[in-house]
C-alpha cells in the first residue's frame, strides 16, 4: 500500500463464516505509521520477512540470479528499505515553484555525485532525478523509476580497482521514492 503498487494477494472470505474486512488506504496507513513507531516497526518487519525477497527477485537485474535460499537470506538480512521525499508532493509546476525558488532543494538527496558508492540502489516505487554539476547549478540528464538500478557501474568498476571510482551522478527523490539499498 505504501509503495502505491498493485495488490499482490487476493482476500477470499469463507462462505461458512461471517467476515468483516477493514481496508485502510495508503494515506491512512502512512499517517498511522508517522504517529506510531511500534506500527512502523511492525510494518517494516513484515515487509522484510514477507516481501523483500520477492521485491528483489522481481527487479530486472536480479530476476534471473541463481542464488541459493541461504544467499537470498543473507542479501535480505543486509538490505535496507528506505523512503525519501513526501507522498504529498504533487501540485502544478507554478505551485511548486512558488514554494521555493530552487526546486532541487525540495528533493532529498539519496546518493551524491563524487561520493563513494555505499551500495546498490534498487528503485522500488516513485521517481528519482539524475543530475550532475554544471557550472554553479545542476543539469538533469535523466529520471529513474520502479525497477531501475543506481550505482552498478561504479560498484563494478571498483571490484578490482586500486583507485575507487566515485558516483558519477546525484540521485534525488523527485516527489517520493522507495528504494532498497544492498550495501557493498
């Protein structure tokens, strides 16, 4: 629900029992998690124990990976689920420009150009902006969405290198972005 993706399960009521179903929309769940740390921790635990391996395996880069269950368990244990930005980011371009003179200042940085890549970033939901320094500003050269991967080229270049290659672009959440970071 929080990733605003299609439901992955179907709920079927037994015809021999009376059933009540409470549906909480993503906005309500988000607000409940903001105010209740125990609920937030519980939801994160459920995602890690039930959904993270499936989310990783459905990423195009990893879907054909032939890992053993023990190896997947290790990756899941080390992976970090992170959310950046705000679900309530929408508005017209003019409205967003009136809030702040620099639209990039409203977009939280997930990873910054020039820094050492501290993990592989897999985009789970939302959108990200890729930019590079250009004079005194930034030049946007691309966007990332669900299923995209950030930092792979630099990580691969650093495998056998004596001089680490830093990240070549800055990744920001354009609105909101859910990622899974697999630490190096």
